[in-house]
């Protein structure tokens, strides 16, 4: 951990990695999804609160439930993906803090403080969704994260008790590189950063 990772790993995680919308006809195994979670869960969150919850939509029945929740432009890319992760947040994540952050009473930092609960759940589940993307890429998978869906419909369909709330979706599989456009521009350091 004290030396930079090899250039080939940077290529796989960042330089050559792309957002995919078309997929090869290759399944993603349950074992791979378990390995994916075992990597992403190691990423840091506030007080180790780990509020993200993941539903991996793979079966035809589950895809049929997800389809009406999608924006029109996201239907085909999602229905053809081997798996779609619903990245959700546990609105009562702090109940697990005695287990996840046992050396102090971190639960009391959140109980009864809804603005802090909401901000922490959203921020940290978003972080964990980012870790999911990097973990997937490290396992040789490709991703297509997206926010074009009706969150209320997803919540009603997949989280009817109201405890979990959808944050965003990530299509996962083995991308069809032949369909990629040229990478869109990115900001330069000077356009996006300051050193003070």
C-alpha cells in the first residue's frame, strides 16, 4: 500500500474503463457478485456506517419488475445487461453502528437528527456505489451507472416497507466495446482544481 499500483491496473480501473450501454451475451455469476460485494464493502464510509444496500436484478421476473421504472432511453441497455445493481440506502443505517463502529456510541450521533441521517445515508451510499464500479472493473466487469429511473416506482416495487430508498442504478456485465463512441472530454486539472 506504500507504492503505486501497476500501470496495467490503472488502465483497467480508469484509463481504458468506459461506461457501457451494450453488452456481450455473457452471464455474471452469483460467485462474482459475492466477490464484488466483498471488495466494495472495504471502502471507507463515515463511522463505517455502510448504509448502501444492493439488489442485483438478474432474473427475467426481476427485470420485468424493473422495466416500468426506467426512463425510456434506459430500457434496452438495462434489459440486455447481465445484471443491474439497485444501489439503495438504509434510512436506519445507524441502528447497525453498535456492530459496525463498536468503540463508541455512534448511534446517538444520528438518532432523532433526520437531516444528518439523510445526508449521511445519501453521501455514503453514493460512495459505496462508486466502490462498486471500481470493484467491478477490478474483476474484469464493465459498468453502466445511471440515474434515469423513477425512484418512487423502484422503491414501491423493491422496497415496499419504506426502509430502503433507491439512490442510483448500475448495469453490470461484459461490455461490447465495438459500440463505444470516442471518450467524452474531461476537465484539465486547472479547470477543476485549486491548490491552496
